[in-house]
């Protein structure tokens, strides 16, 4: 009798385990939506603002491609992903998706046909959004022009190319419910929290990731690296050595020049241009919430800044290169400095940061022309300056900013950035 009980228990465990394994690897398909009811103008207008807050076009519109048609490559430690078509095309987009299918994707990371979406799509944050915002975003996306386009195949390394493994990732990181306002905080602060932690998914870029690509919960908003650029820490910005105030941060977030800090570039530039399309009070809400984020580390204070560049050969070479390549726009007498109260480069966040990555990337890649922020344009110098030239300019500007804290391993950082840019 005892033996039968043990065998029965083993069989039961096996059946439950097998069922759980199948559940982990598969989700049911949601029926095709036969027809979409046209949403009201107010719902679509609200949905447009939600989509802007979620940076949907930033990822789902490739350079030169159609709006929301996908195809943008996302380079991850596990391979290259290509964003999908989220226009209402019924063959290659999400035109067959019902609201239920769309909501499941936003909250659980499961496509209409049941396959797992990679967490580069930030559903771990979108699940914190309200039902109304998700429904409005769906209404807006179903109103854009349908585009027939299929993104290239993903190039993921083994075993990450086996999508069901994402289910185990979800067990670890897919938690939380729609955010509820905190009664002891202002409406503006709560709105900022909702945008930053929900649709804006700011911590997905501005936090360090663990070995399997999950945000380190103990280091949220402590900074990360995205596409070779530094996504700086958002904690302690109000009390930093070069502090930010609300007006400066709002200007930066909306694609303008922040007095004393500079303007957005790299992956943050399209995000800032997207935020600029949102209501002005949303940018203030985001800024207010971010400036309230306190540092979580107890690191020793940095030595004081000394504005005395070292008069050695390297510094002189950097000064000469700066005068030839940069001073016409960034020199103290340059007309461009008058526009929008542009700060001296030595005081910008790219130069005063702990890492030289953003300064190097800006020198190499420049800032592309944009009709939304035409004055931000900067030509790329990747082909006209070699590694030694870039290092000399970076060292010169760093010395101008703070001679006691030179960047370490500058040359190798430049080489690694160039190598990453040359990858297919």
C-alpha cells in the first residue's frame, strides 16, 4: 500500500510538472479580431499621448521607414532584435489583434498567436499602466496608416533564440500591478511616477542589468549603458556636484538646451523629442519625480573641481584640435553659444560625467539634423578625427572641467566604441 502511495505521488508530481512545463512554453491563441470599431476622437487623442509617453515610435520606426512599421535593430548582449510592425496591417502588423490580445501583450509579453515576446519590449513596465491608457493606446495605433512590412529575422545567440525560455525570465521579473497614486504625495508627483515607472519605462535604460538582462532591483535608476552610450544615474540629480533644477530638466526632456548642462543626444534625443509632443505638465511631472529620487549609495564625495588645465604636450594638442574642429561652434566667442544660452562644453554633463562615453559618442557620431530641434545639429567626426585626436580633445575638455579627476582608460573606451559601431 505504501509503495502504491509513493508511486502515485511520483506520477502526480510528474503530471503536474509536465503540465507546468507546457504552460511555461505555450499560451493560447486569441481569436482574430474580425473588425475594429472606430474609437472616438478623444480616445485617439489620449492614445496618441500615451504612445508618445511610451516612446513607441522611437523603437518601432526605423530610420527612413514608415511610422510604426518596425525594423529598427536593437543590439543586446544576447544578439540583435528587430522591432516589429505595430501598424494595423492585418498580414504583417497587429491589424488582427483585438483589444484583449493587445492588453495581454502589454501586461504579459504574449503575442496574439501565443508566442513569447522578448523583454526588450518593456511589458514589465507597461503592465503598470491603467486599463484606460492601454485601451486608448490601442485605439490610436489602430488609427494609423497600415503598412505592409516584415522586419528582418532576429539574430539571437543560443539558447536565447528559444523563445519559451522567456517564460522563466518572466517568473523572475514580471511582477506588479497598475500603479496607484500615493495619497501623501502631490498629483503632479504621482503623475510623474506613473509616467516614469509605467509607460516611460525609464529604469529599463537607466539601471544596471544582471547577467540575464533583468534590472537589478537594488540599483534601479543608478545608470546603465544603452547602444554604447551611458544612460546616467537619475538618482541624486538635484544634489549632484553639478545639480539640476526643474526648469533645466524640463528643457532637456523636451529636446531643448538645458542651461548649464547641454541638450539630449544619442538614444535620448528621440525620446526627448517624443516627450516634447506630450502636454507640458507631463514633462514637469516627470522632472519633479526624477529630481525627488535620492541616491542609494554611500560613496565618498569627489575631490573639488579645479579649473586649471595641465600645460603638457597632450593638453596643448587637445586645445589645438579643439580650436580647429570645435571652437567655431563651441568657443567662447562663437555665435552658436548665444543661441539658447548654450553652456561651455567643459561644464556640460557629457564632460563632467564619470564616464567619457557620451562625449566620445557625440564627437564620433555627431547629432543628426532634426526639424524638431534643428539647432542641435552637429556633424560627425568619426572619419575626420582618429582615436588619438578624439582622446586629446576629450582630455583637454576634461582638464578644463576638473583636472583632478582624469578619465581612466580613455583610449580603450574609444576603441571599443568604434568597434561596436562597425558591427553589422
